[in-house]
C-alpha cells in the first residue's frame, strides 16, 4: 500500500522510479522542467545518437521548440493523433519516414505526445528493423500516469481496441508536469479517471487524495500533481515488474477497461476520450461487484461521487447494453472464451473473476444508464 505524502518536490531534483522487468530495467524521471534535460537523459543512457521524434502537429506546435532545443534530432515525424488514427496505416507513415531518413538499428525513437502517439510510435519502434531504442516523453496526464509505462504498444482494429500490438519496454520515460498546462480541461480530466483507477485497485490514500485535492489538481499545481503522477507510476511499475506480459496480477490494471474498451469501440472511438470510457467502465464494474455483494454500497457510492465530481461524462442513453455486450466478446481479455472481469472489493482492493454472466453485465449496464 502506498502512503500519500503531500510535501513539495524534493529540491534536490526530480523523482526517479525504476521499473525492473525481465526484458529491460528503465527509469521514469518526473519533475518540473525535466523536458529541458531529455537530451542529457538520452546521453546518459547511451542510446544511439541518431534520434527521431514522433509527435502530433498540435503537440509539436505547443512544445516542439522546447524539445528541439533539448534533443538534437532529424525533423520531427508528425502523425495525426486520436484513437481513430491509431491504426496500422498511421504506423506505416512512421516507417516511411524512418526509411526515408535511412534510419538503421543505431537509432533512437522519442515519442512526444499523448497515449495514442506513444502506443503507435512505440509499436513502430518495436517492429522497425525488429526493434530500435525507444524513449517516451508523454504530454498528457493519461499518458504520464498510465500508457507510457509498462511497454504495451500497438494499434486498434475496427473490431476492437489494441488488438494488434506487442510488449516492448522503453529505455526511459521522462515526465514533465509543466507540459500539462496546455492540456484542454477535458483531456486533463480524462487522465484523472486513470488515477482514480489506481486508487481503486491499489491505494485508498491515492483515491482519497484525488477527492480531497481536486481544486489544486485542476489548477495544475505541481505540488498537487507531481505526487499523484508519481504514486500512479509507482503502482504501475510494481505491477508491471511482477507481471510484464499480463499473465495474472497485471490484469488488475484493466479495472474499468472491459466495458470501457467496448464503449469506445461501439462509438468508433469518436465520442469518448479513453479515460471517460474507463470512467463508465469503473462504474459498471463497481455496480456488478455491488450486485454480487463483493463491494459495500458505501464504497460504490464513493467511487460514483468522485467520478461525478470531476465533471459530466458524455451521455450514454442512446447506447444499448446489447451493443456493449457484443463488443465485449472481441475484448482481448477473453481467455479460452471466458471474459476476465476486474471487480473492486473495497477502495484499494480488487479481485479478478471469469464467471460474470451476460445477464449480470446487462443489468449493470442498464443501472449505470445504458439503454436496453
């Protein structure tokens, strides 16, 4: 269990969290202004000196000049951002650029953007010449607390999210909370749902902190943000190092994602930010757990309260529970034809079950507000 400390950042410098995995051990560096030191991080790691940055046009316009000053690299490879562009055709554009630049195995790919950019460019790094060095510099809260850590890279398929991908650990992750200053409020909020996920699965202290420090967090105060980012990274690092390829314990990180991914896929990745879909997915999982008697009503209510306190989620009344249930059948969490569902048992604790029935899922979806 993590303790939550609300002390200011250590003036001695950024926070470092090591992620030991069977395939590679790397560190996550978190601190205000660490973006200016990305070049030094790469040099210290000894990653190849030919560096290529993959970003989106918007992120590059906002923060590209700062990264370009920090890292000597070829001109950036800019690709469209957003779940609906998270497909092989976009990855092909990254390959095309690397081939044009004559990139060989002595190359380092730096991803600079949100989770979609990290996942796509990470997949390109994992597969270009069977693997080149990869460093993530995430620029959204969701990517900083979740997708940049743990080595999951890949793209969506029209029938399901992240069905094509690989496990490929980065050589480093560099997180600068200051870049979140330009993040639209909705995107920022979408990241907070993933922080709540970590609180629900692993740390009541982190959960309480989000509920308590909401104002300071939304004000993007580093004193409030840095500890919740660091705690989320520590939880993810601990889970990933225990189970790199999701054979067992890592599945707890899928809390909220079973219904969440189905909601995204049914709406063609256009209506919901990933975090928003996970917000609904957590409500569905908590409702299921409550109906089974696995979760106390007070804890279910606390989760619902903190989710609604962040602001309104997009409406779902026009989405049918039947559509969502159908989409769940394509979920990659199906093992031998059985859907593995992460259910909360208390704030900070979960269990994984594989015997949830269609009827139970349908009833929970309806109670959360989906149409029949």
